[in-house]
C-alpha cells in the first residue's frame, strides 16, 4: 500500500535527526513511518485518507546506498534538500469548540471554529489554544497529523455540566467542566489537562490500552506524559527544568496542593485537610490493589509516570526528543491492549534500543527508570 | 454527627439507614464520599422505598470508549448490614440512580457536621 523507496530503518534515522537543516526532511520521514505503521496496523480506513495526505509522495525516491551514506552522516546534504523540496504543506489542526452552557448535552453549540477570532470567553480560548499546542507537539516532535495520524478534526466541549469537577474524553471529543469553584476551577486552565485528554484519543487509535488495571494505568500514564510534554514543548523546557506536575493551577487557592499529580514525586502533589493526601504510589512496593477507579488507573499511573520522569531527567535535554519519543514509539508499535507493567517496560526498552541503540544513554536511562520503580529487576530487561 | 435517639436497642450507635456514595476516578482520581443517614421512621421509609425500587441486579450500560469519567459505588446499609450495593460508570448514572446520588450529595453537603463527607464548605 505504501510504496516508500526509502527503507524503514533509514526513515527511522532521518526521523531522528536533530540537525536544523533536516527538520523538514525529518518531518516527512516521520510521516512516512507513520503511514507505514498505520498500514502495519491494518486499520480499515487507512487507504483513502492516507493517499489523500500523500505520505509516500513526500519521501524522496532515490538509490538507497548513496542516500544511506548521506543520512548516516546526519549533517544534511542531498537527501535533506530533496526531501525538503518535495515536502507537502505542513499539516494544520482543524479545531471546533462547543459550549454546553452548563448542561450535560453534547456537543453543545458551536462557538469557535478553526481560524476564527477569539471570543471573550477565556475557557473557549484556553481550549482552542490547548488543542493547538497539543496538535503542535504531535506534529513537530513525532510527525503525527492529529489524533488518528490522518488529520482528524479536534473537537472540544466546554462549560459541561453544573459545577462539574472533571474533564474527560468520550471517544470522540474532549469535555471540560468549569469546576465547583471551591475545590476546582475550570479544567481548561492547564494545558497538561488538554494534552492528557487528546492523548487518550491517540491511545484509542493506536495501542487501544484497556482501561482497567495495569493497562489502564499505562493508558493514564501515557496521557500524563504527553500532557506534561505539551507544556514543556510550549515552554521550551528541558527535562531538568520541568515541573513534572499534572493539572497545576486547577485547585482553587483554598486547597493545600500545587497540582493533581506529580510525575517525578507521585504522592506529593497535594495534602489537604479536606481532600486528604495525594494517594499515588511511587513504586511497585506501594501498588494499590483496588476495584475503585477501574482498578486504580489514576493511582497506579504514578509508577510508570515516575519511571518516565526519572529517565527523561537522567537523559537530559528536551524530553520529547528522548524518553517521550520512546513512549510514543512504544504505544504506536506492537503492544497487547491488556499489557501489564513489566511487559510494557520490556517493550519500551526494546523501542529505546531500536531507536537509540542498546548501549545508548537513552536506553540505559529508560531501563534504569523501570528498575528504580521496581517494575523491572536487574537483568530482566535484557 | 447528631447522635440518633435511642430507639434501636442493641445497635443504637449505627443509623437505621445509611446511604453511602463513593465517587472515584475522574481526571483527578480523587476519591470522595458522601453519606446520608436516616433514623426517624418516615424518612427511613422514604429512603428504603426509593432505594428498593432501583434495578440493583441489572447490568449497567457500559461506555467502553470514554475515559477519565467518574465511577460511583453506592451502598445502602440498614443497621450496618449491606442491603444493596452497586458500582456504576458515570455514563450509567441516569434516572433514579442520578436522583439517589443527588439526594445523598445534597443531604451530605448540607450536613456540615457529618464528618463523613469532604464536602465543600458553605
Ligand atoms: Zn486520563
């Protein structure tokens, strides 16, 4: 179906490049890889839409050996130029924001569409901008065109329900409550929340992780990771500079807490007289066995969250280029939908090895993160 | 909490009827609990009549694609013995279930001294 002349391993190389002159080439290579992945996924709808966006036409058709030599130097040259010349227009988001007017009727009335002017409603503006920031992370860092990789329109409804203390993904759209004003303010206030919700859509279109137990906690963790990365990408923050907080600024001033979750230090985000203490475990020794919350998906996500933050900080630099890329590769790669932590950790080490090499700092740090939280044991990660 | 009148003999410390709603999940993953209790016979009758009319044995409608929604666990105890118990996804919290949860939340939130519920201060 995808007739790319450039072999996959080469696309991988190009897609990884950090040379400024090759950014566009890297982007098209990533798109080609995605197109290939979607074919491997055998997703029923792949054909028409993939052809419309034309990923294979963006890949230079040339003799592999010389191209390989050029690319291996990672310093520009013929391939970069030819790829840049052939590249299609950069994908752009197609956002629509709806207002439920404090009812629970979806989708609500349309209040802003792509390219239209901002309204006086800050919630609408935050949702629109947050969708844009999330689209940008996926497109620029991973070459993914929207949630499904094929330009799916991004839909969000704000002002859902009355005093609704939540934000959720309903399978088609993001839904944001205004909060009750006493514990929570509006849920659009942190871009990490918007990145989180939209990433649930990405999971739905890729690994389809079951929302129960450990696979559910991994589903949650992926959304937290990408939510944090949207914020870091927007602020151009390195892993060392990042707060690693999820939902910072959502609590009102009356609550003793800085955020809903801390990825680097699970269990420390809040400690409030009324709400109690952040219940997230930081390692497997404190894994929470519960039937609540689909088997504690929002609790045990603290374990893979911390494994991720530890790895990203250990590697240094921008997390979306290192540990984030590995998370993305893992969730878009072969993965059982009911995968457990240990199997997932091994898949992640394998993804790091495929992208960065077995002896690379990235792979070592990814493995070390899982060891530290007790998911992998020494020697078990290959 | 207001102590119930000594009408129940052996178990005067526990209310005649306690309706507990435990909400977990949601984006925040915060667990919140609300409890409504009743001791006078007419209120007990109203709670039990309403509760007994709900379809406790029915399988709730699932909503497999939605994530970050709340999960509700509802427990009705009579003299500390569980009479009904049910876990419902937020998407299934409609009709009588929604009415029940609303009533419990209203009573708990209005009962500042209950100590059972992390209800917002008024
Ligand atoms: Zn989530």
